[in-house]
C-alpha cells in the first residue's frame, strides 16, 4: 500500500545549520528506503511564504498569497512510500529527521481508476 507522509514543523524550529544537516540525513533515508523498495518519492517544500492558495466559490476563482490556514506548524515536505501496512509506515515515519522537530502525518493513498500511471 502507498502512504503519503506529510512533514509538518515550525519553519523557525531549526537553524540553517540544523536544516542543512536535516537535508543530508533525509537524503540518506531516501537512499535507505530505495534500497528496501519502500521509496517512491520525497521532497522538501519551499517556505510557506511562497505558497499560493486557490479557491473556487460560486464559480469564481479566488487566489491568495500564503497557506490556506494559519497554524503553528507548516507543511514542510513529503515522502511517498510503499509499505506493507500502517505499522511498517509508522516505523519509517519515526526515521524521518524532522520528526524530532515537528509532526509526521501518515495517510494511506487512495487508488482510483482513471489516473495516469508512471
């Protein structure tokens, strides 16, 4: 089963040095996951300051700068993995370096007909 792991953390929780180290550790984790067949995709996201939100209400598009909601933690990146079950996904999530600074939300990916495949 595919699982999306959403990485949430306060963007100010790490120094630039800690963030650079986190990227190195995260890249190593993706190499480890790739070697075990769990890796599908992963990437950090640019700062929430670069976000754009789109809503359609009454047939009209509304585009605003910034995230949809103000929260203490922001979406900072993601991992898309293959795991046999939730227990295996949880084991992988606890290895994601930002877990010690923020939260890793695990969500099963819904498979629906009609989507293109890679």
